[in-house]
């Protein structure tokens, strides 16, 4: 077990699903919405990429 990494600062989570939102300002809430929208775009792009790759592989093996 390494103790070297224990002193490194932990990366702050930008948003945790299910977190208490009552302490956030309207600006903070809007910032999180934008963060989540960007993440949705990233997830959809990755899913589309994987679907495309899978379709190409299936097409190759059907021939």
C-alpha cells in the first residue's frame, strides 16, 4: 500500500447525481445544467461511435 498518493488533493466532483441542491445558487444550478448537457453530448457521441464501429464489424462478418 502506497502512502504517497494519500497527500494529493482529491479532485472535486463537479456534480454528484442525487446531491442536495438546496444550498446552490441559481447561477450554480445553471452552471451544473450546462455541465450535464455537455456530458450528455459527449456520452451520445461515444455511443454513436460505438454503434458505428459495431455496425461496421457486423457488416464485415456477414459478408
